[in-house]
C-alpha cells in the first residue's frame, strides 16, 4: 500500500515510527530522533486528532498569505502520537477533536483541520 503524503502532493498525512524504541514523529527522517536507529517505518495517519494549541494569525508573514489573514494555525496531537502544525477552522478551540481535509492555500496543498 502506498502512503499518501500532502508534502508529496497526495491527500494524506504521513508519519514515522522507530522499529527499535517505538518513538513516533512527523517530519520524515532517515534516523530515529530518540535512539538513532535507521530505516524507520513510514505509516499513514488517520487524520484524526485533538487541538493542543492554536494561534490566530492577523499579520501574515508573506504577501501571498496576506489575502487569507486572519487565519488560524493549530497544533494538533494526532491520535497516532505525533504532533503537527497546520491550518484550521477559525472557530476551533483547545481540546476540540478534529479531522484533516486537504485544500489549496497560496498555490500549495495543505492539511486543514475541522471540528469532528
Ligand atoms: Zn528509536
């Protein structure tokens, strides 16, 4: 089964697990950040999680994002145990259960979280 990964253009969130110490993380690496074991497994995340923190961005950092401001940046605890930063519905609050969908922002595919 191939893994869908929004950073590679398909609708999905990938994460990695260490085969040795079972550490779980989000950004693709060649070695486990906890114990250094190589060849971690890349797995498909469900897209479900809980809002850990959020920030409403009123002043966008780039010109192309400025037309989208204000927008909400969320830190999501995925149910698989890793944490990722993404965009989300401005009505979200800390502790909300969320699910990822995929949309385009300023010409790039991004994950976007809505309340379940
Ligand atoms: Zn490890």
